[in-house]
């Protein structure tokens, strides 16, 4: 029997994550049954769960993968850019479902101590990337100096959480880009 390389295993894992992300986005956590995950990935239950212990582990891997992308965007362009990217994709049904998955993350943080413990590392990475970006912006003279960095970070995190909730509830995006302009203006030096 031919041996499968680590690169092939990693590629298969990424394929599963991509298909599962779409399945969770389309059907929500509860609706993304194992049968639907099999259909989305084109793989058997055994092949999927060879890479992930169970549905919970698969969901967490998708959420962690999304958080890693978010950390990269925050480090490069800031949390407001993450919000702008989210708003730009808000009309997509997959984005609406993804937002529901984000709410599932929030629910599980309150109800599942093991999930919360695993998620804490990702949450800390996002918070740290936001804080570091704000510090760089302050050093560059772009950010206001009359408010502590931690307060500005919390303000941006609340704006992000509010945007996610607003869009996940199916409310119209309308002219939220102007609201994001206001959020960005609130943290800038005048």
C-alpha cells in the first residue's frame, strides 16, 4: 500500500476544513449533520474523522482557522479592516451562515468549559494582534493619545461583536460602511 505524505495529509485536512466551513455556514452547527458533512466533503465519515476526532473538533478547527486569518488581517490592517471585509461579504449566504457559526462559538464559550479553554488561546491572539496594531498606530502618530490602548481595543472589539450580531440576525447591512468610518474616526488622532 503506498504511503501518504504529510503534505498530502495536510492538503486533505485543508480540503475537509474548507468543505466543512461551507457546510457549517450553510446549515449552522446543528444542521451540519455528519451526513451533510460527508456530502460537502465527498468523503466518508471515517475519512473525515480520521483527521478530526469528532464534529466538535472539526467545528473548533474551522473556527480556529478563521481566527488565524483574522489575526493576520488585524496585524496587517487592523480590526476595522476585518469589519470592512465582513461587511463587503455580508450579502453572501455563506457569510450569513458563517456569522451564525460565530454566534455558535459565543454560545459554546458560555456553555462548554473545554471549548472555552481551547478557544482562549485564539481569542488572546486576536486581542494581542489588535493591541500591537494599536500600539504601532499610536507610535506612528495616527491614533489618539487621550484614551488608553486597552480601552480602544475593547471599543473596537465591541464594535466587531455588534456588527457580527447585527448581520447574523439578518438585519440589512445598509450604510454600515459609514458607521465603520465613524468607528475608525473615533480612534484616530484629530
